[in-house]
C-alpha cells in the first residue's frame, strides 16, 4: 500500500504524506517484543487499546521501557503515561487538504509540540503524521513553485540580441530573492525607433514578480499585435507619449491602488538622431560623452514624471532629449545598486554609484556583467541584498567603438 499512495491521494492531501506505521496494542506482548527488538523502522509508534489510538510514543522511550521486566501496560502505568505518550491532536480523514489541517493546527498547537494526527482512510486507520511534517512538506512545495517562478522570470530577462550596428544594449540583473520586481526590456518599434525600458515595482518577491509578469505580457502584446501589422493607428503606436500612457494605464488596471512602478523609458529615434527620456520616478539616468582619450563628461537626468500607476494620466510636456553621437553611452539603473549595504549597514550611495558607472564606461562587452558582479560582491560580502539590482547601458557608435 505504501508504494501506491499516489493512486489514492493528490500531493496536497494528508494521505499522500502519512507515515503508515502499524499501531502496537498495549495489551499485546508479542507485538511489543517486535518493537523492543527494533524491527520497527519508524522513530515513533502509535499505541492502540481496544481499537482506539491512545497516542504516540518515541522509540527512544520504548528502549527505556524495555529494561523493566513487566507487561507493557504496567510499564506505562508505573512510568507515568503522560511523560512518555504524546497525545493525538485530532483524527483526520486522509483526503483532507494539508493546508486546512495546518491552518487549524497552528491555532491550538504550542511551538515545541510536533502535533500528532491519526490519519484514517474511509474511517479505517491509515497512519500518522504530525504538524511539523505537514508544514515542512508544504514549505518544500512552495519553495519548488517559487524556484519555478524564478526560472520563468529569468527567461523573461533573456532578450534576443539587438542586431543594429548603430548601437549596443548591455544589461545586468541580480535578484535579491528568487523572484523580484525588477525588469528590463528592449523593443524594436520600427527600423528607426526602439524602446528600452527599466522597471522597478514597488513590491518585493512574489508581489513584485506578479506585476513584472503583467509588464511582460504588455510588451509581448505590443510586439505580437501593435508592431506587426496590427489594427492600430501607426501615428499613435509610434508615439512615445502614447506608449508611456498605455503602460501607465495597464499598471493602474492590473495592480492594487497602492502598487506603482518606477521606470525609465528610453525612445531611441534614428530619424531625429535623438533619445527621448521618460524618467518615471526611477534613479537618475546618466549620460556619458567622451571628451578626450580616457576622459568623459557626464550629466544626470532625474525623474521628471510620476511612477507608472500613480496618476490616472501622465502629461508629458517637456521630455528630456539627448542627441545621438559616436561614443554616447546612456546608463539606467534601479535603486537597488545605490541602496545596497555592506555588513556594517553602510549604504553604497549615489557618489560611489556614479564613480562606478564612470569606470564601467571603459569596460568591454564581454567583461560587463563580471565587472558589476565583482563590485557588488566586494561591497556586500556576507550582507544580503535588500533590493533587486538592474542596470543596462546603451552604447552608440561604430561596433569597434562600442567595446
């Protein structure tokens, strides 16, 4: 029967994880002799009397009782049953859902009590299970599901390489948890217009990842429908203001009222040879321009628009614009970089961030990610990341000048 448990129960039913240990009758010396001879593999054994389970006894306590030369029942009586027998919390049907049993058990069980249950299948004894085992089992399922969600989210961050000799897109992402709320995405709108976005959801872990998935669905829809011959007005769908407004409306529609998304949207237009910057509440955008051999000048563009999802509409009156030139580099990053702390709680800060991004300016494509990894590891060491870190850089110019 043990090997056929999945034929009877789903992985979320108690019967699926019940330990099918045969009970020992306190009145049966024969069975007790088997217990004393260590033929039982289980570390705990249910005690039975007249067809009812009295409780659970540990194997180590059974070994203590084996030294007393009397009947098993008298041994328990003389040694105080309360000190050896762990009581049964409840008799439950094997088809009961584990989460419901755990929720009920946590209200009545002390933290130091494993909380034993007798499991029946169609009103007949099946086995035993405790609250701790059920919690560990459900936790393992949740962990597995979160890891799976993390795999899906990491797949979203794998972008096709942009095959445009006029610029390069280099990106980096490190989650503070298995899943998170940071995301970035390049999108080719037409042969002369690109959108590259960086998003930081006001939510961590699972809640953040759910909004991230909504953003991904939005971009996928734009790719499959709007920008591949869909029934939309091209004058609107190629308009940066309209796209930013659309993203704002989607966030408001799919998210609770207290959830918003800080974002930077870069619209790269090779017809006007400019980049339009919509900074919706994210960290400052840094623009680097070479001024000589191994020297650069930089400028920061702070948030000029509210985060996506905060306002009903976004009024983009005066967007930032930067002219495209050979050697121009634009860096966008989430505040997880500047906010990361070392083991003493010292924040990395804006000044170090700008200096680091200046150094990054001279790093080649193939060393881009490892250079960022090294800086994060050197600063945080044994400290945990408090927030996700996302960073990308646009490099303009001839291919040999982008390295």
